[in-house]
C-alpha cells in the first residue's frame, strides 16, 4: 500500500531505540487513523547520533514517522493517509 507521507507502524516498536520521555499534550494532533482515539502523545527516542520525536497512540500503539523535530512529527501524523 502506498503511503505518501511515510509509513505508520503498528504496533509500536523501534528496535534499538528506547523511549526516553513522553509529552502528554494533544493540541494540534488528529485522532489515531486505526482506532480513532484522541489519546496520543509525542515519544522521544534516542540513537547514537540523534534524538527523534514520534506521535504514538496510547490506545492501540500505532506510531507515525520519526522526525528530528516535534513539530514535524505532529505534521506527519496529521497529514497521513487514513483508512
């Protein structure tokens, strides 16, 4: 399936990247495309070379694309293709 703004991963998972912090605010984020929940958060993950931000659904575990800036992660989550 073609996803013009990058893949959404379901369920949550990063491999070697571990969750470092969470931001519970939900302003500006659309509901989850899989379960329609508004319970989303921004997860921060670290690699050896960078820190990434990802929007995650707390209800079903869906994740948007990882981005270097929180605003970009939210933008990618909001502009994803819904099913």
